[in-house]
């Protein structure tokens, strides 16, 4: 039960982060000054009580800890479930297990690879399709130009995986916390789908807008 609670809690932190990050990404539609100002403002949170970028580093540590706890909990629970399985699933349960496997396990691998690429690309400016820049806005715009369609496709695939992962994770998290009762299943499913759709569309809008020339 402790592992399930840890997985649900760490997952909730990650969901809140995704929503905040999505909001920040959408600043790109307000122009370069607004987007770069937002990125710079994150480094000033808590200053002078904290050193410059101090809040960001605290947040990164909390985020990294949440990711590690989430992955560890998921791995241990999966291993335990396999050991406890006494017989084959019937057809309906096999379908559910396959859905869970693809969205949570294999999708999780794709997301992990994407996070590494995303950090190297848009955060630390090591991978720079279209050219390096000190401006976060320019890095985003440079990286999703039409000639770098493969970068955009990778981004789209990863974000869709995040959406499936998010939908299933919210559903499972609610079950873990005891909220997923028979009377509430419809509402919880609707909320999970809505949040997953909003986050997915919100993350896809900036790169697609750049690729199709709506942001430049």
C-alpha cells in the first residue's frame, strides 16, 4: 500500500508540473519578449532569499525525486503483480493488460528518452537543430522548423504517450487513493480524459504552430 501511495503522490506532483510547464510553453504565442521574460522570471523566484535559479534547482530536485520514486514504485509493483499471477487472464483482462502495458510501460520508456532529448535540446542547449541561441524562444522556434520534421514527429509521439500515460495514471491513482468507487467511475474517467486531452493539445500547439509558420 505504501508503494501505491508513493506512486500516486509522485504522479500527482508530475501532473501539476506538466500543467504548469504547458502553461509556460503557451507563452510562445505572446511573442519572444513574453516567452523569454517568463523563462527568466523562473530564475528570479525567491530572490534574494534564494540565490538566482535557487528555486529552480530545488524544484528540479523535487521533480527528479518524484520521477525516481514513481519509476521505482511502478517497477516493484509490476514485479509483485507478475509473481502473484496464478493463471492466465481471460480475453477482456488481457486487453486491459495490453493497454496498460503500452501506455504505462512502453510509453514510459518513450517518455524517458524524450525527457533526456528535451532537456538537451531546449534547456541546456546542447542539441540545437536550427542553431544554438541564448533565447529560449529562439531555441524553440529554431528546433521545430519544417526541415526538422523528424524532431517534431518525435515530440508528437512522446506527447501522445504522455497523454495516454496521464489518463491511465490519473485513473489508477484515484483507485489507489480509494476515490475510484463504482458511483464515481464515470466522473473520474471524464476528468482523467479531459486533463489528458488538455495537456496533450497544450503541449502540441507550440511546436506545430512553429512548423506550420504560425509562430516565427
